[in-house]
């Protein structure tokens, strides 16, 4: 081996050693930990942009992915031995598909609504015991509509919070950052008084914390922010106290050439003992930026990345040393490394934030600000910029790239396989909350008198007899719908009398799909339709004809 190659190998080993958790075995390194190849593919493939990466324990983790031409959009789970697709429903784009654990077999995902509703971050799915037990979204014209959500956290099954963009309610009466709160039985909208978009949320020792952007939403440098109280320097951290969001007193240290609103905190990470907040140069603004501000051209303020740690109830900014960072570098995500007082963060130059082929960079940050970085993969071509990190144990850390390649930092030891039934198999069904806008649960009462007996001749001198009406039950009852993979609609219903039934899918006045007309005896029945994305229906209708009995 040449001297140059020897030095290069030594450099790689040294870089890996700097990232070792305290007390970990010396052989701990970063390795690619991709799921097995999908059926029919000869090689492992990327999963698409990751939305979130969260662990309940070292052998139970979740990853939301945007998917691609090979991998369906949805949720992957880790069982200690391998990753597999846990759900092909309730996915979403990488910038909004967030995860919140509510219990060992219960979690929430910020998702997209069921079709025909659309929009990333505008819906919630609740997973429990291996199925989707709840799905929520609203119509655009709803009296209290959901706004885009970009963060999620739970302190248990009866308290979950979801944070989103700066907005207002339908009447313009409530302004501020949009939040949804789950109290164990219902969802309630909450608007924070300050309208800066929520970047991340975490419960820490019983208190809800959130970090914010400068503007209403990520990379939004045009729309002005609604502020209940003036902020000469943007308040980038909030706490939930006495039933309200209040500003945390933390302010980033001023730097030469960096405007007062030139910093934003992009992520929070904690392990129950330590809580970290990280970020970098702001890419959003409270309003149209001044001339010469890079945000006016779709860029970000140039400043080194920032890291702060909660110490004694107050956040303290760290003076970073050791590794060198560029003025365009930002810490995009952070994970506290349990039991060490340290954290792992992604390092992403603003221009490479969506790169699918650059090398990923992760940084290990000590409590005193000493920092070491490493580039992944250690050899070979780049597999995308670093997107998400997580550390479920002091010797177990993970990083997912923007392209959807998964790297694991460990000593290569074997974990016990998680065999909890909630995380086996693949979940393919989600309640279609959007169907409520055009599919009634029960047909109206049949009061047409179509089958009433003909009128008899009346004796004008006789008193009219009391009418005895027999009210027929609806021909079809208990109508339920199920949408599978977005294009196959199954409608189940109960037939009360023998009838011929046909299911029609309509878009305006046009019929865009129809089932065969079938004769059914009384009982629980169903019909199916194959839908088209280009001609997606807006309502359904039944065409029925009762079959009369022969005498």
C-alpha cells in the first residue's frame, strides 16, 4: 500500500474514532444499513427523501419516507435486525411527514389527506396496535381548517402537539403559528400568539418546547409575520406554560455582518436529561428582505451553524471549536446521545440541502462545544446530504441521507429482534376521512310511496278511515367506504330487500366509473370501482331497483 493510501486510511480511522460515544467499543463505525432489496430488484435501493426518524428503544424505530418509483411512500420500521416497510399509507413529503411516539405501540404521523383532498402536512394518522385507528383532515372551506404542520411530539397517549406554519383561522380572528392539540379524545386547533413557523417540538421533563423559523414557513422570505408583541430580535424558542405559549429569553450571540433576524433554530433533540437546539443562517424572513439580503434571491444568511443546550433551566449557546464550518453550513437536525451529555447533528450547506449525490456530514458536539465531524459514506460516491439523525442509545446512532440511504453507527453487535405484533407485516388500510364529504353513512328514509297500494273508491257519505301507513326501511343501509392504494374503491352496504344495485362514481354531471349492475339478496354486500387519477370522482351514487316477488 502506498504512503498516500496509508495516510488516507489513517485519516478515516481517526475521523471515525472522534465520533465514538463515550465508553463505546473501539470498533464502532458507520455502516450502511439499508432494507433488503424490494421484490424483483437485484440491489438495495434508496427510499426517497426521509421525513422523520424516531426510536422508542434501540430495536424499535420508525422512519417516514417520501418514496420513489420503486419504494411506496409510507413508514418503515426497525426491529433490531432489519428495516421493513410497516405502512404504505399515511406517508408524505420529506418536509412534513413527522413522527410522534405516544406509547410503545402507538404513534402519530403528520401526513397527507385521503383523496380527493390534497396537501402535504394537512392531515394526521394515529397508529395503534398495528393499524391506523384514526385519520383526520379538513375541507379547504371548513370553518376551522387545518393548516400545514411540520412538527410533532407527544408526552403520552393523551397529550400530543403538532406545530405548523404561521397563519390564521377562517375568519381571521385568531393569528399566529398553527397548532393542533390531542387531549386523548379530541383534536383542538391552537394559534400561538407569534406567527413564526414552528420548526420542531419536544417534550422535556414535562414541559413542551418548540423552536421556530424567522418567517411564516421554511424559506418564506415574502409574507410578513403576524406578531402579537414586537420582537426586536426574533424569539426562536417557546415554552408552553400556564396554558399558553411564551417566549424563551434565549437570544443568539450577535456576529459581525449577521442581521438580528439572521438566525433560525431548525431542530430540537433530547434524551430526557439533555435538550439541544440547533440551526444556522435564516432562509426565511419576517417580511420582504432588504436589498442585498441573500434571502431576497432564495438564499440564506451567511453565518456559522449554531448549537444551544438547556442548562439549569436556561438555554446556553455553545462556542464551537475543533471542526471548521463554512458560513453556509447549518445544523439541520440533532439527537442527544443518551448518557453522554453530547449530541449528534447533521451538517448541511444551504445549497446542498436537497442534494441526492453529495457526501453527508455529521458532527458530534460535546457539552463544552468541542466538535468533530465525519463524512459519509467513508468511501465511494456520495449518497445525499445528511437529513435526519437519531441516537436511541449511547452506542447506537443513525443517519439518513436526503436520497434515503440509512447509515448506522454501532460496533456491529446483534440486538434482540423486536417481535411486537404491532410492528410485523405491512399496514395498507387507512380510514378515508375525506369520504365523509360525499358518502353519507345512511340513505334517507324512503317516503316516495312508490309501493303504496292504489287508492280505493270512497263513499262520500262515509267517514274517512284512519290511514295506516307502513314505512319501508331504506333499501340500502350502513354504507361504508374503503379506498385501497388510492385507486380501488370498495363500498360495503346492507341490502334490506331483494334489489338490483349499481354503483356510480361522478365528477360533476359526468359518470367517470361504474360497477356492474348486480342482483342482491338481503344481507351485507359490496361493490368495487377502479378509479382514475385524471378523472377522480367528487361524489358517489347508487342506481337501484327493487326486485318484486312473484305471486
